[in-house]
C-alpha cells in the first residue's frame, strides 16, 4: 500500500527543491466540455482557518466539523468541490510551534482517505502563508499537501532579488490555472493573492495597471479556450478588490470565492457571486450548480453555520487531539509552560474574534487597554484591534489559560507612553472608525476615553465622523469623564508596534518605523512586555477573575 510518507517522498524527488518543472494544469478530456445531459455539483467554501480544533474551547468551527459537512453534502449523491480561500498555515499558536504541519495534516483528512490525493479540494495562497521568513517551511507544507494549490500572481524567488518563477514550475500540485473534469463538465479555477505580506522569497504581480489584470486575463483566456463552463476565482483580498475584479471582468467569472475579510459576506456584482465565510470555519458557504447543454445555473449561495449542532467527525477529532498533545509537549519543552495551565477566570465573555475587536468595543479590549493605562500611568490608552491575535472568544465563567495568552499575544508587543494634544487624539479617533464596517485592524480599543461616532452620508466626506463634543476623557487618578480639550496635552499609553508602524494603517502621526517621527516617548524606554504585564494584572485580581465588561466606551450613532 502506498503510504502518505511514500507519496510525499515521491513528490520531493519529482518536484521539490531541485526546481524541476511540473505541469501547471492536468489534461481534461471533456470534448470542449459539451454535455447532452444535465450535470449537478456542489461547492463547499471556507477561508481563513487558523485553529484546527475550533473556537470557544472547541464548541464551534474546526476542521472536524468541515469534514462532517462535506460528508453530508457528498451523501446527497452529487460531486462536491471543496475550496479554501487562503490563510491557513499561519498565524496560529499551533503553527508557531509546529511549523504549520498540523493544519496540512488535518486538511489532508478532509476527504476521509488519509493516504490518497484529494482531487476535489483546492486552496489558494493567503498572505499569511508567507508569514514565516524561512521559505523552507512553506515549501515543505506544499509537498505535504494531498491537494492542489492555485496562484496566478505569485512568483517564488530562490535567491533574494531574483525575478522569480511561478510555484507551478516547482510543484506538481500548484497551478497557475486549474481545470477540473466534474462529471464531464470542465470547471476552471484560478487563484489571486494580495501583496500585504512582503518576503524576500516572494514576488507579487498585484499592481492593477501593470500586472494583476494581465495575469487574470491570461488565466481566463486559458480556461475558456480549454472549454471551462464555470470559472471560479479563488481569491484572498479585500472585498473592495473582489468587487473590482468582478467589475474589471464583467460576466467572465461565475464565482469569486474569497477570503481575508474574516466574516460572512454574500454579494452579487452583475452575474458574479462574491462570497466569504466566517473565519476559523465558524461558517461555510454552499453552492449548488447545474449545467445544461447550452447554459448553467448557479443557485444563490447559502451560509452554513458550523456550530455545536454539527457533529465533529470522530477520525478528524482524534487527529486534532493528537496534535493538541504534540503542541502541549513542544510548548513545555520550549517555554517551560503548559498551554493548559490556568492563570485566571472570566466573569463575562472576553470577545477576541476579529469581527468584534476590529469593529466594536469589547470586554477583552477594555481589559487589555486598562492594563496598559494602569501600568504606564497615563490619562488614556489605546491599542489597534489588529494587534489582538487570538481570533477567538473566551466564554463567560471559563478559565483563561496559557494557550489563550499565546493567542492574544501571538506578537508580544512592548508598552510605550507619549503625549498627544486633544486635537491629535480627535484625529486618531476619526481615523480609527473610517473602515469600521469592513473590520479593519486600525479600529482602536480604548481606556480612559469615551466617544461616539456618527454615520456621515455627505458626498465626498468620510463615512464616519467623531466630533469634539463626542469625546470625553477620564484623567489618570480621576473618577469621572470630562469633555475633550483640543489644546490640552494628554498622556497616552499604547504598544510599540502602533507607535512605530501605525502609518501602515493610515495613522500618519505614528511613522517612526518609516524613517519618520512619532510623538516623543515619555516613558523611561524600558522594554516592558505587554503579555507579562497582563499576566501580572490577572494574578493580582481578586480570585484571579477578570470582571471587565463592555461599558459604553465606544458608541455608534446611526442616523
């Protein structure tokens, strides 16, 4: 019997690091895809999956529930095409310690055939696939994969500064554009990835005017020329860019199965459906497709919630537990900490999912910013929602573990303090809410601040605004909020990432990391670990219980 180890070894010899070119597209024998009968198939779409075990202590999401859903759909008697629209290797605590091997192992189990290649499971590269600076980790995960990858706009550079070659030239299971024969019907798929994760070993063809649309045009022409009756763009980019893709190629793409936004989206631009599921498989998207002799019909997509009503597949569940055990052993060996160690308890739910911390006031955001404000002894404190990396909720009345801390502080920032005028703070708050509906990482969680923001429908104006009278400040040592004074200076605490690199999210006042300037620091310049300070704060609480809840620090005023 051919084992998975044997298969991966064969891939390594055939098309691994030696750079031997492999076919980018398999041959599809479909007589230009003409069919004289109705053909039906289904699509199961997920995206941005980081935790193999699911969320909220495993009560929702997770790969084992995806396997169950696929099995249920296949039991209906029609082929099922499974798509993952990028971001699954990183970032996660498990991938950090085990180099993303568990995630690929779990995805290899989605077809229920541990030793077989899954011809109907296709993934796109997400920006976080390139998070690790060592390219060898990514290359090994591709070789480990018993499924296909697609990318039309990414080139691999074996040497820094080299022009690069498509991944399809190095790996048999990576394709510029992919043709699938599904019950005699040709389905075409191409992948597209945004350029938000720079690395020396990657070149992105993503500039719209120069490269991106040219790569897309090549893929579309190829797929149509080969007889594709349905064309799917498997993308990892912002919704606005997916909408632009549909508008730039009107009527040419049937489905844009997207990722990157982390929350459920369903829109139609012309005849093109655009869908995104909730991150970490909290939901999936289902399509039902019918192909006739001269026409096709794609039913409106449906959201499927993968909550506790969907059972975990037992075989995948066993594999998840095996990898959780491996993570525990590795963390103990490397950090001398047990991920299951309880460091505290919650009274209320601490919301850490990105759809919360990047759009709303949360109990977790309030607690973390209170910790910063107290430790730095400043009037106010704020952190960007994008810096809270757990993308999970810690339920009310549940333990807070070392594993949770690893997730929240995937990047352990240091604390800083500086001064801002009231006018500067008002500008920062206005910028914080400008993309609130898209869940952008710039959104701030705050302490010592209470403010409102208004929807503004005035043509040519930003969609949201914060007025001076909408902001109140509670000065350090005081117990009540006072109106913001534009000319007054306030001390502020935050994290070094925002202070140095806030310009990346449009905070031009924080440009230290771009050969610019940021407000002068007023702390002593010590390297104070945000995580260590937070764990100390929890240990000092009565019964080590976090009692922070939402309390109206941020209010949306919908006119």
